[in-house]
């Protein structure tokens, strides 16, 4: 369970629940000065095959064919599961009529309890197909429909680190939007709405330098067709180090 020191629940924007995917896109459009296009309903697909058939003529052939083949990428089945679970919205941009994937992400900057200038970064992930995916970023988790940022933080720490208690630093909440090509799904433009907080987690290994520790992922559906995270690798770094983004 997360804790917030000296903070009233209704004073914290990260305690408000995430709206359903379609309304999330509408709110996001209002926040973005770089886009004046209207939102379109979030697309849905009955099967991974129907999603693949829809994407194939709309994405670069070389990029689309690399999904699940190029190390570090995911499959159409992964994307279909994200859409079906409401973790991802897939829409057509009004300007170019290209598919765009929108994801709300809870990003957690876990600070060392004795050295606040040190942050915990995920250096890499071991995937279910045996490949290793570089990360070099703070703990992050796709948000579920109706989930608050605080709830997503609590779930992420439990699923990826195996801990059940965290203290969110009061006043640390920041939201920003990043756009670019997806690492998981090459050729598919992505928009990440990042909800970032600082947090303290007791009991983490206190390692120095380039030493790492690893944890087992417990939240992903390993029994379903697709590529999933099996193990996370972590290390403490100085906050001035460059942290990557999704």
C-alpha cells in the first residue's frame, strides 16, 4: 500500500482515476498545443488476426514484419491484448490518417532513502523469447482504465519489484506528453502520457557502482501468445545520469 505524507487526497491530481481510453484521448488533445486535430473513437478488434490485417496496409512493411522477430520488439498479439485490456488506445490521426498508439504510463522515480540524489533505474529486461531489452529508465507501468496514478504506482512496485509498500513524495507529481516511434512496435507512432512521481521504497538492495540486482515479473500474462517480460534488472545511478524514455 502506498503512503503520502501530509497530503489530503483531494489535493493531489495523481489520485484522480484515469478516464476510459476514448475520453483520455479527448482530454489529451486539449492539453497538447502541438495538435489541433479532433479525437476519433478508440478502435477495437475481435482477434489479433483482424488487428494484423488492419495494420498491415497502414504501416511500413519492413517495420511491421520485424514485430516479434527483431530483439526487444513485441508481437501483434501483445498489442491486441493491450487494446483489449484498455491499456492502449489505437486511433487514426486526422491529419495523416496514420495509426497512432496512445498509452498512459505511471513512471516512478524511486530515490535512495539515504542518498536522495541516487535513483533506481531498470537497466534491462529478460523477455520470454530469451532476448534482452535495454531500458535505462525509472520503473514504469501502463495504466489500466479507471486506475489512479497512485494505484498504478502501487501495482507497478508490487509486480516489478515484489514490494508492497511505497511512500510517494508529496508535490512530486508531473505530467508530460512524449511522441515518437514505438520501440516495442517499430513503425507505429506512439504518444506517451507520462504521469511521474518520486517515491521511497524500504528494503531495496543497497548496491554501489555498476552492481545490479534482479526481480521476477509477476504481472504479465506468460500463458498467452506473445512476448512478455520475465525478469527485471535494476541499479542505482546518480540523478544527473541521462534516463531514457519509452
